[in-house]
């Protein structure tokens, strides 16, 4: 029996548009080679070049062994390395975890990217934007997805609210364990002064801070697209929500993932 799709038989317009979009994508995938139609997105490429340039310059300019001393202290005691700046301890620990909230934003559209984001997200735990930036420079927006477009891990873990809230708690704890959260509330001047002193004398300090800033801005830039996938089309509202994730770096992205609407299942 031959099955014929009748757009008026399903609810409607959105379902028809999604099917049409998937059909066009499938046609494009079949006709294009792997490296064809790759475009460079300057919004993500420029920060990547900046990150590499600053990292290279600072590494060559700093006194020998300055960053290695900080690394050895982190290896000896990751939770309480006693670096002289509680805020930088938070920055460094967040760098190892920021890939998770970013994955919540990136992986729903992973199926339609030229490069699989998974290895770049895993690499970001060690290399930060030095890894993720390679993929982001060629990433294309995916404002519409269906549940069947998601991989198992994305569907069952990254979209799981229990996981999202546990991730939020873990990231919030980085501010608590280091003491930076209390320090910012009770003595922000001293906390920021200690932070400024550390990053001004260490390539690791400055580059790590720049790295986390770029990663948080990258996450915020993906929020409007993620909300559009979930039926929120008000761009002003979406932009305001995106900006709010920057109020508490990294933790804001995790909180957004926990509070965002679930993907609709047709």
C-alpha cells in the first residue's frame, strides 16, 4: 500500500515544516561532500584566534615556571590549592565542568553539523575554547529539531531535569568550596584584588580567565537558538534570558538548562 503524506492530516504547520526541513537536509547531505559548504562563522572564529594569540604571547612572556607552580598546587589539592585567590580557584575548577552545560545547548543540534561536537566538548575539559572553538567556527544554527534527532545521551541525560539540577548544584559548589562566593558577598574588593594580582603575574591565570569568559559568552549566544527549538520565539525575551546566564558564570548556564522548557514530542 502506498502511503501519501497529507500535510492537512497532521496538526499542523509546524509538523509539516519540520518534515520539509528534514527532507531538504537529507537531500543536502546526500549531494554534498564532507568538506563542501563549510562556512566560517566569525562570531566564534575571532574569539578563537584571540584566545590562541593571547595564550601564545603570555606563555612566551611569563617568567619560567610561574604557571607550572600553580598547576602543581592544583594537582596536589584540586579543591583547596591555596593559590592566593579563591576566585581564580573557582575559575579553574569551572573550566573542567563547563563542557557539560555547553553540551546541553550544543548537542540537540549535533546531528546536523559537519563535525561531531562530542570530541570537541570532551577536549574542552582540558583545552577549553582551544578545543571547542575549532567546532564552533563551522557550526550552523539548528532552530528546529525533533526528539528522534537526538542521540541517546542527549535525550536521556542532557535533557534530563534531574541531571540538570545535579549539574547546577555541582557548579554552584565550586563557588562555595573555594570561598569565592562568600568572599564576593562579604569582601568583594579584596576578593577581586587578589584575583587581579594572580592573573596579572601568570599566563595560566590570564589565559584561563579569558578562556572561561569566551566559553560563557559562547553558551549565552546559543540560548536564543535553544529556546527557539523549544517554542520560545520572542527574541527580546530570549536575549534577556541569555544575558542573565552571565550574571553567575557557568552556573547561570546550568541553571538555564534546568529551567528551560522541554523539547516537544510530536
